[in-house]
C-alpha cells in the first residue's frame, strides 16, 4: 500500500513515514504542499492524507482541486480543525474520512486500511482460463499456479486496478519500482512476461505513453 501525506509539519511527516513503514505502508510527502500534484502525476496512491492548515495553500482548496481533476483516490483529512462546519465543508468537497489531531497512530492505520479496501478490486477474479487471487498475489492458469516475480505481480495489479484506462509509463515506474532505476524498456520486458500468461490482446500498448488492460 502507498499513501501520500500532504502536511507541512516535517517532523510529523517523517514520524508517520517511519511508523507506517512498520505496518507495510509506504508513504511519500512533498516538502512543499504546492508540489503535491507532481506526486499524484508520478505515482499511484491508495490513500491521500491531507491537513487543512498548511504553509502556502488551504487544504480545502487542495481537496477541491484533486476532485475537480477527476482523481477518486480516497482522502483522509487529518487536522486540528474540529468544528462541524469544517467537516461539512470537507465532506461536501469530496473527503472520505476526517480525523482530528491529536490522534492515535493505530486508529490512523485502521482508517487508512479501511479507505484503501473501499477502492480495492474483488479478491478473486476469473478471466477465461485465468484465475487471479488478489489476497494471495497468485495467478492460476488452467488450474496451475503461474510462477512469476513480485515486480511482475505489482505491474499486473496496477493495470488491473485501472483496467480500461491507460496507465502511463511514469505512473508504472513510480508504483512498481519507486526510487529504483527503471525505463520504458524494462516495462516492456515485464509487459511481455504478462502477455505470455494472459489471453491474447489483454494488454494494449500506447507507444511512448503507457499500457491498458482490456480484461
């Protein structure tokens, strides 16, 4: 799981990153909240954690801008603002959850996982002679388990979550490889692996742009 934290308290951000890592949740945070959209362009996130009181921008404006761009990623508001009017505004703008500071870290993780599960696909998917077990991260073909790498699985899962949509190369690199070196050629290599497993024409190529899962 990967989350984006939009918060101007660097110490809090660094503490959250370290804590969430112990729960197998990767977290990014822009050092300047005005750069948040660069992160959304380059990575795919399961949940966005957003403060309302920031250095340069209002969290409410960021929330509204994210939804105006058609981004449906679940958004958890994490703020010191407790008034019901603030909550009403955020939910009206498209927030999915609201947690006030100070907060319990365990509760934060529970809320993140709950929001992430809302956007996840069904745990068992059947496509012709292919069965995909999402929870076990396993693909079966004609009843036999297919042996493939963690990287191949992450790529397939990303395409599956966004099936019917073009997933751009930059997004794939960020989600699958993170900060590790990658390239369009490496992506093509793993797409070729997936094509050997999946039905014909399951993955469409958009040259120089990305790939789309047609299942």
